[in-house]
C-alpha cells in the first residue's frame, strides 16, 4: 500500500445558470455550464489498515462527522464493503459556501481518490451516483470534465469551452443557498434552451437566474458585481457569494485583480476543460 498521496480538488464556475422549473422534492431543475478552474484545495490521503476514517484538519464551523469529506469516505466504505481506512488532511484554499463548489469537489476527490487507493475498480458513473447523495454539485467533479448540466446538475454532457483567465471576487459575506432558492421573487421558469444554443454563449443566454434575488438580498454583492462589471461582464457563480469576470490574458486578469484586492479577497484562475485530479490519475490520456 502507498505511504500517502496528495490530490487536487478544483473549483468550478457556473458560466451561465438558468432555473427552468421546480421539482416536487423542492429542488430546482437547472441548466448550467460548469467550468472547472485551476484554483484547488489539496487533500492528502494516508491509508490505514484499521478501517477507521479520520480527517485531521479542522474545517471551521463544521463538525468532523458532518464534513462532506468524512461523509464521502464513509459512504464509499459502506458501499464497497472495504475494510481499509484512511487519514485525510485538507489544505483549504477555496472559500466555503462561495459558489465555487469547494465542499462538493472535496467530496468528489475523496470518492475518486479512495477508489484508486483502495483499488475498488468502480466506474466514474458509479462514483457519481454515490456522490449525488452528498450534493447536486458532486457528480461534475467526479466526472472531471467541464460540462453542460441539466436536472439538479447531475445530467452531464462533457463540453469544451474557451479557457479564459478569470478574476474571482468574494464580497466577504455568506449567502444562504436555500433562502435564495426559496425567495418568491426568484425566476424559476426560464425557457429550456438547447446545449448548442448555450454553447454559442453571449447575452442573453449567459446569465445567472439567481443574480437578481441575490443582488437585492445582499447589497455588497451587487456593489462588487457593478464594480467588476466596469471592466468585463460580471456574473455570480451558483448562488454566490463569489462573482467573476473572464479576460483573454493572464496579464489583463491580474491587472484587474490587483485593483480588486484592495477591497475584497480576490483570485485569478485559469479555465480548464479537464480536472487536474483526473489528469493526475491518468484519466482522459488515451483516446
Ligand atoms: O445540493 P446542495 O446541498 O448544494 O443544495 C443546497 C440547497 O439549495 C438545497 O437544500 C435546496 O434548497 C437548494 N437547491 C435547489 N435546487 C438545486 C440545488 C439546490 O433548490 N438544483
């Protein structure tokens, strides 16, 4: 058995997000383009023989057993019947609850990484199905490809998008995702569009239907969107709080990030079409 292995857990941006309906279980049907980006947490896996699952790093505000990282490992252990255990350590860079999918990506990296380390031989489809039990954004990270998504985000078609440089701003407040989805003023009836139409990009399709409600409820987010919008079209990712704009060059993105960083936590990230996790583990290398 290997001594230990460190794997990345990348973030995502929703390049567009339309809400096309409400389901009986209270969840919303979406159409979204998930783009994977090169901003990552890193998880170190140290195998153990006693079957125990431990997360050594503390994630603020989340109990050990409630952490998606621990829940993902336990779920896979139960599902596979493996008697092996794992010690997990996470080096966090992605803000929590910011719409970048950090928690979901951590869970996906645990599922894909443990499948490899415990030599379970499960398919990405099987892991994505398990991941969906942990959250609607987990499957895209399990499949590891920038994707067009429907349903609650689990019906995925891999796509190739342009790969700009993004300026990502966190306006310093936290957004309650359920309260945004429950807001009576939320647009819930966008007309479904085809994937081909979505891929053409541009206004009016590349919008986020959560944005109007989020701007109204959280004025600091409206302010940051307006500020970034002076330089390039700015948009919310997920239900926020993070927002982003795309630039053609790293230099252009860094110039704006330099200004933004005077007011808000800011990152520059590169758009990707495949996940660095899957690149590291050798998926997608052969036709
Ligand atoms: O799946 P996740 O835990 O991220 O969802 C958080 C909350 O957001 C859900 O409890 C639900 O209220 C809302 N949601 C929704 N429709 C989706 C995704 C999330 O209504 N497609």
